[in-house]
């Protein structure tokens, strides 16, 4: 690497790391990027146009194919070969890792909802959790820039939970499906509005990327670049500047420091050879994912940083949050035996139900503090190995039941905000290491009454809407049974949160660690709260904004 004099070293190639690399290289700074996973080229490896019928188990998930047989995360998932993690007694927590170039952006749901003024200053209203160290208006122009660069489809709704984008930023939203329109009509009878989901899917061509042609599942990857992933956008764009070099299979072990405790670079293991290597850098940016970044910092403890690097506040690994998750499905008689037609679209929901309860919160009408939204399921889709429903009989009568039920089920997936609590955090296991001798994370987890009451409210609301549609729902499960496990929604954030003070936060508003001025965090770890909206758009927006600030600091010689 002597022929490539990098200015910045970035760890991670997902949403935060790739955006940091894009912005820094665009402004002329040379970047060396380390990725712990394998090289991945979606233009050659994506199995588009391969039907479920051609795959084992009709495409159903297998131990190394978490999201179906065509999932490209070979070696990644909930359990990663040679890379264990542990959980404290009484804890259920799942840690999903991609371990491939592009990280989770190759697989995310691509829901791209802005956080709002309600989300950034929630503590100021209800006294819970932490406020972010800036206002919505300060980040709104950066949301515009990110949405335009990424390519987000949707509409400005005027709803108070969906801040508008500037004119011309959003691409056109796809047409709603029949089941979604039926859900919207039923919800409206309860005073609840449905809206087009904002999604990082191109409906019009953008740079070298083609628009979606509504044909294959986004979860397989997208060789034409319509479904956003950094491997077809930010990384190639950064490489085109000539200022980016990428090393894959590079498992970062620690951030290195000099005798005075100043950051000098990183130590990593070349997973192909098992050799440990060191790379120096003027500035280090950690964007390895919230829990991986916290793991690196805690493992980087030394005489100058005895509790872990950048951890004078004691907050590294604390404030671990995931989104709440629960679901409710039912058969809707009005949708049975309807005429068959193609409802693929961009494969996820075209409409969703955003949070409608801000005024109810202000009026003290709810017994939980933060909101949720519903992601909707229901369409004619490619059949798989599973047939739903209480089917009876055999022969032609059974086949007719299956035909009648096809496309007649709808599903409400609740995704809600979690508040940080003292029982949810990660530390380093004192005795377990991975294949390369790196100590592994240990997770501690417990949902609070806030989340359980939220899920209870959401299930009751979903049931009411389903019954308005004519569905028979039955008795609801208890919230403790219905809520997903910690980590299962794959929205873990907060472990290196930003704030106004080094006393209770790890970084300032620019992702710059208080303790080490040339060390930055640009993944979901910096989140001060975890609003119910999916986190990736905000990770990228913060990474663009903060990398632009870092680029200026480098240009002026401040760093």
C-alpha cells in the first residue's frame, strides 16, 4: 500500500462506511476502506429471474441462507462461522452480520423514512431517553441530498410524522395494490391514514442505475442497481474518483494508539491468511455497525484508555436499542377468488401506515411514550413451499381452498420505537474469543413496559382494522409472546451515541469522539434515540453530513 497514501481509514462498507468513502473521495481525500466480509459483485452474483420452483425447498431459508435460498450472504447471518457471540443469563438477543462487501445494504428492506422534529427532540417532550444534539431543520437539507443521491420513491403526504422532501427530490411512488387500498379504506374508518412508503427503489433511471421493472425480489440483490445497495452505487462512484482502495476479508481487531493515547490507525486480521497487520492513518472512521464498532472500541483499551477507547463517559456499549417488532395476519374474505394479475411491484409494500398518535401523546391519552408504524403485506406473489390457512379435506376441494385463499391474506408488521434502558447493553465476554483470538461481544437484553404496552396497543389496532375489513382475528397473544427478540429486526443502534456533553455521550454531533479528535463513528451506534422508522436512511444522511464536515477539517488543517 506504499503507492496509495490514504488520508482516512474507514472500517465498514455498508451504509455509513460507503457514504463516508463517497463523500470524502468526492472532495479529493484518499480513503482506505477495510471490510471484514468477502468481496461481492452484485452485477455478476445476483440470481435475478430465478423462480422459487428452481430452488431447494422452493426457495425457503436454510441455515446459511437466512432470507431464502438465493440470499447471497454465504458465511453471514445470525450465526457466522468462527465468529461467535454470547448472551448473558436470561437474555435472548440475535446479532445479524452480513460479512460481505456492501454489508447489510445488500439485504435491507430499503424503507427510507425520515426522522422528524418529533424524533430528534423527544426527551424534551416526555423526559425519557436522550435528545439529539441538533434540530430537524439542521439535517433536513442533508436528507434531501441523500434521497436524491440514493434514489428514493414516495410522495410528500403532509402527515406530521412524514417530513416533506424538497420539490423534485423524490421519485414517483408505485401504484398501490388492491389489498393495500382495502387496508387504507378500513384504517380511514378508524381515523388512521395510510400513505405511500418511501423506499430506496428507483422508479426512474439515475446515473448508471436502471429503474425497477417490478419482476424479481429485491432481497436477492439487484444487478441493475434499481434497489439501492452500496455495491452498485456509492462504492463504484467512490472508486471512479481514483481516491478509494478497498481491502476485503480484513477483520479489524483494535484501533491503535501511541504512547500518549492518540489514535494512529488500526490493527486487523487478514482472514485469508490469519496474519495480523497494522495500518496507520491520519483519521480513522469506524462504520462497522453499532455493535461491531462498540466491540472494537472496548477491545482497544490500553493504559491511556483503561475502559476502552473513546469511553471516558462509560457509554460505549450502553444504550443498545432495536426496533420493536410484532405481526398479525388474517384471511380477508373480500379478497378471496379475485381475478389473477401481477402484483409484484417492488416486492415490498407500496402503502404503509405511519404513526398517527403524536397528538394523542401530547394529550396524555396513551399509556406508552413513543410511536410505531405498520408495514403491510398482502398481494399475489410467487408461491413458495408454505401454504397458509386452516385447510381441510383433500383432492379437488382442498385445491380449491388453496386457490381461493391465494392473495387473500394480509399482514400487519409493527415496527416501533424502543427507549434505552439499563438492562440493554453489550460488553466484552471475559473468556470467549473468535477464530482470530478477538474477544467477542456479550449481550444483555430486556424489553421494558414501554415497549410491551406499545405492542399491545399495536396488536389491538391491527385487529380492529382487520375486523373492519371483514376478517376473523380471534384472541390476541400477550405482548410478551408477540414481541420479537432483541436484535431480530436488525435495527440495533445507540452503542456509541452522540450528544452535547462528553459526560454522557461518546461523540459530538459530527460523529467525532470526544476523547480522540481524529477518531469518528459513522454508523447507527451514534443514534441518540431509535425512532420507529428504519434507520438506514438516517445513517447515510449523518455519514454524508459528518464526512463533509470532516473533509473541511482536513482541508483547513484542523485535523
